[in-house]
C-alpha cells in the first residue's frame, strides 16, 4: 500500500502569485493595430503626390465617423451670404414686391408709342424721357398783357414767332423767319417771362432747358442729350426751345477748354443747323437769354441772328408796371403818387420794382404789430397802402444794376444787336 499521499489539486486562480499579472494581450493587439494603421497612412502619403486640405478634412471625418455633406455646406454658405444686413444692397434671393424686370417692362411698354417715331431711331429712350420731362405741359397762362412796357420787344417777337406759327403758308422763302433768337440785357427785366408769353400766344410746345439738363459727368452723354433734345423738338413741332443763361452752354471756345465741353457745343451747333436730321420746313425756334452776351461763342452768335436788347424799364414802363403790381391790393395812391414813385425809381429793374412794392406792402403790417397783438389782427383791419410806405421803401432799397453795366449792354447792342438805340 502506497503510503505517499497525493498533494491536493490547486485551483488555477490560486496559482497566480499576488502582485503579478499575466501579460495583457489586448493592449499589445491595440498597439500593433495602431502601428499597422500608421504604416498604412505613411504608405498612402508616400503614394499620393499631393494632399489638399479638403482631402485631409474628409479623411479625418471618415475616421471619426462624421462624413460631411459638402453640397449642404455650400448651400448653407450661399444662404448666409445672401442674407441681407442693415443698409446692404438687395440680393438676388431677397423678396421684392415687384421684380425689376416687370418694372422695366412697364416703362418700355409705356414708351413704345413715343419711341415708334422715326426721329427716335438712333436716340436713347431714357434720354428722350428726360427731355420730355422738361416740357412745360401745364398751361403757362402768361400773355402780353401781363408784361408791362417793352413794346418794341413784343412787336419784334410777334413778327418773328407768333405770326409765322399762326399762318406758316405766308412765311416762306424770303419771308421765312430766323430760327434763332437772343434776348440780352441786365438781369431781372422779364426775359424769362417774355419767353413764356411767346409760347402761350403761339400755342407751342415749350422746352425749358438749362445747363443742368444737357451736361453730364459721363463722357459722351452731353452730346447724346443735345441730339435727343432736337429729335424730340422735331417730333413735337411746332416747338419752342428756351435756354436760360445760354452763355453757360455756348460760351466762347478756347485752348484750355475741356474736350467734353467742346464736343457738346459742336453737337449743339450742328443740330441747330439741322445738318443731320432737320429740314428747312422744321418749325422749331430756339430762344436764348443771357446777361453776358459778350461771352457767347462767335458761331453761336451767328446762329442767333435776331438779337434783341431788353433794357431797364423807362418811365412809362415803370409806371405801367407799378399799376400792374398794386392792382390787387387796397391802396390810397393817386395818379400823382404813381408818377412820383415812377420818377424816384429811375434805374430800377422790373425785379427791383417788384421787391419795392412787396416791401411797401409790409408797412401796414409793421404798424399792426406795434399797436396790438398780431395774432388777433385780421386782413380787413389793415390800412391801405399809401405814398408814405413807398417813400420809406425807396430809402431802403437801391437799384441792383449799375449805370456802368448798362453802358456795356448798350455798346454790345450797337455792335451786334438787331436794332440800335
């Protein structure tokens, strides 16, 4: 009988000595896997000749499991750009109550009828619209009776413009009136009012043109505006083109003049002669008004053969103008008082006389403010105008035109005017 006893079997868990652990094979596996991945990436990088930032971003997102949709990002970026900010221009995606193409279509449809005219063939539609805006379509309602004095001027204009437009059959051949007219003289004597009266009496299409209408900051636009002006005038004849302060457009040409200004003047003179589009039968009259006739270009002066001097009002004209100005006011002026005022206002222009009457009309108002509360004063309570009011105003207001300036106008009229003094 075997006396040796077998040692008891030890459980596997108890074989592990305290403080010792078997090697962690999972860590080694992870490390080896990472080494393999890094080796693969290095090999890929070696194979790829160039890697962009976008490719790198896609690779990183693929590793993290967050693949991005580039189309969505692009669309969101575009939407962000198109969002309007304060005082920012309107974007293509902004809501507009009426699209721009519809607005353009409306304007073009309304302009189609006028643009069908053969004279508008080579003229910009926008410029035709701008010129048509300068037409005084409203009734001017200015007649010869509204202009005091200047009988010689009225007679010359009636013979040159009004009668030929009323009966054009008679005024042909040698009797054909000139197409250009110049009114010159000291300022404030009714040259603009005379032009309105001519357009009213003859029932003409009245164009009121200034330098701002024809000039532009863009090179070449001024010449196009001049061409559009005469095209519209020929389409709507009989026409009357009034150019106030014409010396600002047709001043004498010089060596230091800007090229665009020179081209504008040249185009105006060419269109004035009608060399490009007009004929001798055109019923178009150009009237210019200026306070500086000596500054006009020689070619422009030749195209304005009728040059009429509008002088300061004489005694009879001043008295008639005073009666016209105080006609609607309550006054106690006698005929002798009007004679005295007309004599004392020698050298005054028509505009000076108008301001003289306005200042004298304030005399009763000044007295009413001193006597009582002005807010309770009624119009009927004001006293009538008297000679004392005009005497006070004559001491305060002086003529705006000096005798030396009048001498220059008289000399120019003797040299270039249609009739001597």
